[in-house]
C-alpha cells in the first residue's frame, strides 16, 4: 500500500516530466521557426514593437542626440555651460560629418 507522500511524489515526478517534455517541444519548435530568415525578421520586429509598447521612452533614450550637436538651445543652461567650459568635441565632430 502506498502512502500519501509516495503518491504525491509520483504525481510531482510525472508533472515534472510532462513540463520537461513540453519545454523541449517548445524549444525545438522555436528553433525550427527561427531557422528561416523571414521568421527571424518577423520575430525581431515583434520583440522590438513589444519593447516599444512596454517602455516607449527606452527607444528614444538609446538613440544618439547627433541632431542636437552643433545647434545648442540658448535656454539649455547645462548644455551652454558645457560648451563654455570648452567641450567642443561633439560640435566639431558634427561639423566635420556635415561638411
């Protein structure tokens, strides 16, 4: 006769095996799906879109402010202070790229 603990352990073991096989199946399916380039591109686009929906400011923060360089706003005190202190590298870089 089996005790309740033994029965519970068998159920847990069966559940873990089922979960393991399910994860292996999902991983294999994902591998096959991503083995084709159009599917990889679609997946990357969907992940990027999901990131944009979750954190819309994240995409904007990772882009370089190259358009602002060389055109400082007169009301931006911190930016003007940096230029006054001699930090002209970004301005020169921007000007070299545009010319």
